[in-house]
C-alpha cells in the first residue's frame, strides 16, 4: 500500500497514519473551490429566498411597542419633507432605507420588511463578491445566505443591518483573496469604501470597527493590501465629503455619535451569553485546532481570526447586537480561508488524523453558518403561524403581526379598571398599543378627509403615518403646533410620549379646548375650529 510518504506498511505505522480515501474525498468536497463568477451567482441565488420572503410578507412579526415600529418611519418621512434634518437621525442610512421602502409600501410593517430586503441586497452583494475569491464554494454560498437571512429576518433591526455590513467589510479587509490581481484589489477597495461610509452613517461602534479593520488590511490581505487600503480610504472620504455637501454637519454629528456610544459603554447590554455557548465553544475549538495544526507558519490566519473575534464580540456587546455571524466569520477565516493550514493536510501530505481534523472543523463551521439560516427561517415560520391568529384589523391597518390579544385596553373599555388604575398597575403591550392607536386612527382619518389636520401626541409624529396623508413633522409636539385636532393618549405609550405630553401641556390649555374624553383618549380641538356634526359621539 502506498501513501503520501511513499510505501506504507500498516504494521510499522499507527492507525491514525493510515490513509482514509473516502473520508478524504468528503472533506475535499467541503474545501473545493470554483470560478469566482459562478460562486457569486450561486451565492446571490441562495440569498434570494430571504429577500423575497421579506418583500412579499403581508405583515411584520413584531414584539416591539407599536409606537417604536411607527416612529422610525415618521422620522424618515420628516427628513424627506425637510421638517427634520438628516443629521439628527440616529442612523441616516437606515432612514434612507425606510424612505426608499416608503415609495413602494404604505403600512408600517411592510415598509420595515422592504427596508430589510433592500439592506440584505446591499450587504450580501459585496459579501458574495468578496467571499467568492476567499472561501470554498460551499461556505461562500452558506455565508451569503446566512447574512441575507440575518438581515431580512422579522426580528432584525438597524443593529443587525450594521453588523451585516461589517461582516462583509471584514471579509475583504482581514482575509487575503486567492486572486492577487490589481483589478480585483481596486474594485474591492471601492466597495469597501462604500461600506465604510454606510457604517459611518449607520452605527458608530461598527464604523470604528470598520476603520480598525481597514488599518489591518495592508498586513493581512496579500501583496495588493496597500492598494485595497488606499482605494477604500479614498472612497470613504469622497463619499463623506459628498454627504457633507448635501447635509452640512453630518460628519460632525456622526463623530459626536461615536463619542457618545463609547461613553455609554456601561449602559449597554447584549443579553445572556448562554444562548451562544455552543457556537462560541465550537469557534474556539476551530481556532485552537488551526493554531495547533498550522503553527507559526499559518499564524496570519488563526491569529487574525482570534483577534477579530475578541475585538468584535466586545464591540457587539457594547452595541447590543446579536453576534452570531461574527462567530461564523471567525471560524471561516481560521478553517476555510486561503490562510487555513488544513488544505495542506488534505491536498498535500495527509493521513487519517489530518483528514479527520480538517473535515471536522469545516463541518462545524458550515453547521453554525447554516444555523443562522435556520434561526431566521424559524422567525419567518413563526411570522406566518402567528398571522393566522393575530388580530386582522391590526394586520390590515399597520402591516403588523403581534402575538396575543388586546388586554389592558379591553379591560378599560369593559370597566374592569379605570384609566388611572391601569396606568399605575400595567405596562402597555404591543397589541394594546395597536388597539388603542387603531381606534384613534379610524376617527382621525375621517377628520383628515374633512380637511382637518390631525396629530397624536406621541414622541414621533405617529398620525402622519397611520391616520393622515399630510407631510410628517419633526416630532409629536411639532405636529400638535400645526394641527387642528389633537388626540392625547391617556395611557403613556413610552417615555417619549410622556415627555411630549409634558412639553405640549401649556399649548393645549391655551390654544385648544377638550371636546371629548374616552377611556383611552382625550380629544382636543383648536379654538375656533368647527368639527363635523356628530364627532363627539364617536363618528
């Protein structure tokens, strides 16, 4: 029998030195590469179902307070109508996504779903391009699909979108490609510059991580690393300059946001770490196996993966983001990138032990990447299942699917509790907020059709999204100053609503008069305004 070292005598070598041709063939399939163009196409095809699921879902599964779902859309519309400056947005990029989605859909839930779909396309396209020249075909496809699923999932938000863009950026900036051509380096640099700008206008923590990855790029991405660095930095600066021209003060506002994010580290929380124990241990084992197997000769791969994982996990915890894709990328860099030591143990000098280690770390990496897809698919399945029993009126009016049924609002209307008692004893759930807003929205639309501007006294200008076709104001109090009729919730939806009521109290008592009080709303009308006949009776 002959092995990679010449003649093999099964009596002179231990069992782990024997060849394992079938296992080796299976492991080689996990490490196989294809033409980057073909891999890119396959990756985009794999990501497409999640993009389409987000776009065509009739309603968004949400556990967040309803006002928190509506507020970002109201704020984005206020920016679009120039009632509020773009620099005041928490995430200008997310506001731009919502404005784009607002062109195609009307209900808040579907606007958010479309924004997720657009973000998934924008994040996965460069990632698939980067991964096609850095990872085997199986992992390139899985990672692209996983990031698309992660962004488009019902429970994803601006943090997940920012993290997905950072994963795409880190793939290009800390992992060397198999193609060392100048054209690819420059095209990747241009894409990285655009992603850096997206992160700069999305979330300050991930923007800082992006620039940290950029500083490592010349040392980790091969002979063309400096080209990639120069083009990336130049592209980001050009885009930042153009943005400053269109929105003066934007870059200063983003710098202040970064400073504020760092100063509030102690107030952030990322939830329990036990839910990530499995992937954390597996990733640690993968990196350790790469370090032991590759030694100093392959330190650029496993050491970069280890440092990347530690730094990004700290940042993700500060930001409060779900870090699952970071584990997948770190394991991929250690086990499957061009810096991985396991290719030698499969394609050159190999034995049963090297095949077992290489196959195991590749399988574990692929498994946890696929777990991201399964987790997001489960969210879509839950969204579909919950829609069957969720209140139909909320789904139709707001495009939202919220588990459970109205409780507090119904109890108040049935007389089980008075409004002051409910205010003291209970916190409003999402479905309660939807029921309360829906009641006022129906009446507000009738007033709007009669030519009267209506406002809800909430933190954001909620009425312009769900009850009135007018341009959105900067916030709820600003809408009150322009309105003829104001609906004031008797139960505070959140802290922003309570603050808005306090800011507008003097205005209400001087320029408005209360014409109706229900269990859930106080209705105020500007002095001198004549309401349609029968309004006080709920018409």
